[in-house]
C-alpha cells in the first residue's frame, strides 16, 4: 500500500491531532513519510495515536496492507506536544477553524521553521491569504483542504493564496498525488468550491422542511433518488455535524453577504438544542 513518495521527499509535520489531523497523518505515514503529529492537548495526542494504530490494524485485518507495512507505518508516526518541527519540509496545519487559533500558531511556526519550509492549512473557511499574513513566507503558504474521512475521500482542494508561488503549488500537487488524491485548484474565494456548492443545497433542505413541503425523510429520499447523491441533505448534515455546518455557513455568509449562505433558523435551533448529529447521538435523526 506504500505509494511512491519520490516526487516529494523529506519529513512532514501535522499540527492538530483531531479528526482531520489524524486522518492526514495516517495517509502520510502509509505513503512512507516520517510524520510528526503535534497537539497541545496530550489527551488528544494519545487518542490520535490510538485511533491511527487501530485504523492501521483494521487495514491489516482486511489484507489491505501487510503486518510489516502496518508496523512500519505506525513506527513512522512521531507524536509530540511541542512545536519543534524545524526538521520538517512541509507543515500541514489542522487545528480549530478560528483565526484567533490559527494566526498565532502560524506566527510561532514561522519563527521555529527555516524559511524554505512550506506551510499548508486545512482550513475549511478562512482565507489562505489572511492566514499567510501571519508569516514572513506568504509565497510558501497554501491551502490543502482534505475531506472527512481522509482515507475514503479522494479530493483535496488546493487553494492558491494571493502570494502562493508556482513552486509551492507544484510541490503541493505532487504531495497530493503521492497520497493518491485527486486535486482541484481553487482561487482564494470564501468557502472554496465544495462548501460554496454544498451550503446553499443544505440550506434549501432546511427551508423546505420549515415550509412543510415534505418530511426530512422524503427530502433525503428525493435528493438520493432524484440527484443520485449517496446521502440526503439531513443525513449528510448529521454526518458532518450541525455545529460545523452552522460555522461554515456563517463564515461564508459573513464574507460574501450572499443570503444563500445565511444559516436557517431551524439549523441554529438544532445546534442550540445540542442536536449536533451522529457525534452526539442525535441530530435531524436519532442515531
Ligand atoms: N471535521 C471535518 O469534517 C473537516 C473537514 C475538512 C476540513 N476541516 C478543517 O480541519 C481543521 C481541523 O478540524 P478537525 O475537525 O480535525 O478539528 P478537531 O477539533 O477534531 O481537532 C483540532 C485539534 O487541534 C488541536 N489544537 C488546537 N490548537 C492547537 C495548537 N495551537 N497547536 C496544536 N494543536 C492545537 C486541538 O487540541 C484538537 O485536537 C479545521 O480547520 C477544519 O475546518 C475539518
């Protein structure tokens, strides 16, 4: 299962060991990269290491990788709680989607890492140009938007910031290819491509439900059968997390003032009620 990593050599660091950081680190180590996985929260770091080990064990049990490949992939993950990633060639950031968290983190990384190190952010909604402005290397700064779950989703949106150099773009595309992913290059517009298309669709599902046009089950069925989507909008929101959806919608709405992205009051009420989706056991549906 080790893919070729000849095009991009060296060590890679992933900062933020949550849902996405774990998935990205696993993809990197299975491709053969020595991967430093950083988190400020030691419990998150322990949980991440456990999650990656059990996920790799599952691949072994399904004969998708050999025992030896699995063991060597696990040994390439280096968990650490400090930001000493100066020996990495690329740093991929996957911490909370807040400028107040990402900005100071990039400022610190900029001090720690040599000038040639490339920074990639997995942000869903924050402009890459804005995050790059926290560093002295905006030409070596890019967006690398993976999708969840990373092992199952083939796409990476690659976002070009205002100053991103062609060299940085080229390196990022080669890394994505080494990971076995397909890429779409997107300019630095709010929500990039996937969320710009998805949010209005999910919002309209809420509008239809609030209007009493159909039940949520029927709206899901209509979208599955009529559009050949693998999941209906309410099922998808339950998977993504209603709070995540609300944040993404609000962020794009703030940056575009386009009412198509204004979160529907019904979605807001569900979040206030704590019905966040699968992760809390209940969202639009009970799980
Ligand atoms: N969850 C998704 O479906 C999804 C999909 C695509 C992109 N994203 C983006 O990926 C990023 C991470 O999302 P997630 O869902 O993995 O979040 P998460 O909450 O699961 O994990 C974030 C991790 O970052 C850590 N962290 C916070 N501040 C830190 C710091 N200064 N240094 C080191 N670690 C720090 C936290 O302890 C936590 O473990 C966000 O920008 C999000 O928008 C998420």
